[in-house]
């Protein structure tokens, strides 16, 4: 068996609310994270919410990175989904943790698309 | 305790490779899914890969939807991340399953951002 995709889910608690509400900082963090992983950014979409909160997605040649922040709760949820062996999603996770400085965090790793090595599509 | 976000992870196996490689079909599927959930689409980014495969993200006012397809393996991985009680991510999942017609699928539901109801950010 092999996994087509690696998916890291980051739960970031007790971050600085000011950082979580700073769209420029969040965007820069995600771009630096993607670069650290060795990913190729193809597209991006970041949004500032009122009264607070930021959402952002990066589509990369190797899948995606996303982040959603709740400054009022000091919480951010980030996802890093990659495929292939060249890109290192753990490096992106390290950057996000280092930049957002959560007091506590959780990192869940999931294998996506488990297939038999010689499995081909039908049809 | 309450969850700030609901995250549905969809594993779609043995889909029709032609559908999985059709960027227009995949984009339409995701937009219909977002609408079915009652989500407000703020941005989108879809990409066709060579020799095959499609990636797409929708950023919504309530978080995001993503999909990545591997036509050569008949597999697609989709994620639906929403916040608030008004939007129904399960409806989006139903649409994606109905349109992509996987022979088998798995649906994993995760609570993201578990907080105490009265928890406020420090700082």
C-alpha cells in the first residue's frame, strides 16, 4: 500500500490575537511555509473578515495549504495537503508553528488515497 | 466545549477517470456542493495537471472546500471545512459523492478548534 497524499492538520491554540488578525502576516507565513516545504505555489486566495479573522488558501502543484483564524479565541486551524515524495509538509508545519507561536498545538497526520502499488483505475 | 469548525474529509475510490480529469466538471461539482451547503463563495483556484489530474479550492465565507484527483488511480480526496451553524457541510459531501459516483468512499468528520464556550483569547 502507498498513500497518494500526506495531510497534516494543525490545531494552534493560544496564539497572539493580533497576529491572527493580520492578513499580511498570515499570508507571508503561509507563503514561507510553502517555500520551506519545497512546494510550487500556483494560486492563492486570502480574506480578512469583519470584525475579525483571516482565511487563506494556497493551491500548490502538490495540493494545498489552508488556514483559518479566530483571533477572539486565539485559535487557528491550518491544513497542509501534499503529494509526491519531494515536498516535505512537515517543514511547512514547523514554519507555521514557529511564526504563530501557539502556547499549545496538536498535529494530526493522515494518509490520503491509500492504494495498492499496482492499482490502476477501471474504465 | 464547542467546535469552531467542522471538517469533513472525503475519500472517493474507483471513480470514473474521465470525470476526475475534467476540470470543468470538477469545478462545477464543487460550486454546486458549496451552494448545497449554503456557503458563500469568495474565491476559487482550479488547476489541470499534465498528463492528468485536477486540483481545486474554493474559499468560502465559512472556510473552504478542496479537491484533488488522481484519474490514473480513480481516486479523489475532498475536504469541506466550515464554521457556524447555518452552513451544512454534509450537504456538500452528498453532492460530491452523487456527482463523482465513487464505487466506495469514506467520510471522516473532525471537530476543529475545540474551545470552552466562554473561552477568550489572552493578550
